[in-house]
């Protein structure tokens, strides 16, 4: 680190490299923080979390009880130990509370004045953060599993919605109506995600084992259906061809640059796809235990080298390197199944929600604790994690 800082100070090194190295170090040292708690409000399992991208300060959570809570993650007390307080909640006594389980919450990407929520009660609600009243409500014929707003769109205000119907619904915030429908899946749509690179490109995952990429400007809509065999399977078994997983696809997440798409299925597999060509990159993550019957919310780091995926794995969170498939560590702390996790890129923090009703904060360790009786002795040389060593490579091709 001192060498990197000296090179940066002398103008001999790219400032982005030092930034990447420190971000990577922080992610590799994530641990359950004993000094930071998140106030426990939910009376049942937590299904979804989202941190607003503007300041990275406010977090939403949605639970199986239909309750939505907004937390302030900032340490206003400036004390080493503190609790992230709930600023408000849409509780069971609220007249507009969701009747059933909240499956997805998301902040409006451009400011904190609005957020969205969708539920098993067949509704998607647009909330005014200041008044805590729904500004609009969209109704559907079936259970809503997932919804997503584009983080980069400037020319449209479409919300993609996955429901029990095989049709993907697009709701327009400007008109307040369901603008059009994308047809192609055969079973319910469990996960939807807009590309962070192209504002009109949408990825959807379904219980039919398929992942489809759409350009919502096109009449036909569907650009491609991802094929785990990259087209090499015999045409005789056309039913098995063009499936991304041999089970329900219940999780999607783009890498931050939008060049790759990570998918998870109930076949206990995770796959990485080139989002431009639709090619399966064949990265082997091993068995990724996934017994969820609905959407699974996982996260990918931002600004690290290599990038990491944080995936709910039973009562733990598995941390993988995205492009090599290496399992780096398992974060343990929950007492029951983890349903969701969200990454805070400003400070490389991770928050996770579980059926145990708790939200846990995983914070980078400042340094290795040293017992008092050996604090005067020199510490033995410690071996770095291989991924950590890669991140600090001095190769000339780093940008």
C-alpha cells in the first residue's frame, strides 16, 4: 500500500489503481461488525433491500409481513458503536400497506424523493418519500415477484415487472399505465433487470429455465434467449436447447459495467454470460445452493479488481470472484435462510436480510486485532488471499 501511495504521489501511477486496490482490500476483509447494528423492526422474514445510489445513505427493506422500513445508515452520533435507526416504516396500521409479502423495493434511481415496492398482493406501488403516501398503484392479475427501474434511462420511465404470468409487463411512470407487454416466456417471470449500460435493454429470468434479453423498442422485443450449451446441443433435443438453467431462474444481476450478466437457478448453478453476444462464459462456480421458490436478490461489487459476487447460500453469504468462479469466503452470522443482500459501493459495505428478521451489516475490518500480551512482538508474515494479490498486480496493462 505504501508503495502504491508513493507512486501515486510522484505521479508515476494511475490514481484509479490505488483506488481499486483499496476497494478490493476492503471487500476481502468484510466481517460481521460488532459495533454496528440495524434496528430490528420487521416481525417476519426480510425479502428485499435497496440502498439509494445518490448518497448511499438511506436503505429500504421489505418483509414477508408486508412492512416497508427506511433506515439511515449514517453514524450521526460519531460514536464507534451505533445503531442504524429506522426513520419511518409503512407498518401494518398504515392504510396503504401491502396486504401480503413485499418481494422487491427500489429507490427511484435519480433522487430519494420516491421509491417503489411490489408484493404478492398483485400490486406495484410508487411512493412519495416525504408524505409516505402512494403516488400511484399498478394492479396485476397475478402475484408480483420482481420489478426494476433502469439505473441509466434518460429517455423513458419504464418499470419492468415480473409476475405469475409469463408476460413481462412494462409500466410507464409518466402515463401511469402499463405501456406494453413482452411475450416469450412459458412460465412465471421471477427476476427482471435493466442493463446498466444500455437503457433499452432488459434481462428477464423465468421458471421455464430461460433467460431472455429484450430491446423494448423493437416490435418483437426479444433479442436472444441465452443457451447454456452455446448452441452445441443436438437439434433433436430442441426442448432442452436454449435454456439458461435446468431449473427455475430466480436471480439476475448485471456487472457494474453492463458487459456481463450473472444468473442463478434452482439447478444449484450460477452462470456468467457475455451480455453482448449472449455467450455462456463457462465460469465454474461449483454448487451454489438455491432452494428459493421465488426471487433471490444477490449483489456484485463495484470498482474492485477482481469483482466479487455476494450470493445468499442457506444461512450464509457466499463470496465469489465473478470472472474465475473462486469461492473466497462464507459470511456467517444469520440464524436462518438469507433472502437478499445489497452492496454499498461508496464504502464497500454489505447488508443482508434473512428469514430470522434481522438485517446484518458486514463492514471492512480496519486491521487484524492483536492480543495485548503480544502487541510488542513483531507479527509473523501473513499470506494474502490470492485474489488480493491479483488486485495489487503491478502489470503494465492495468488501466
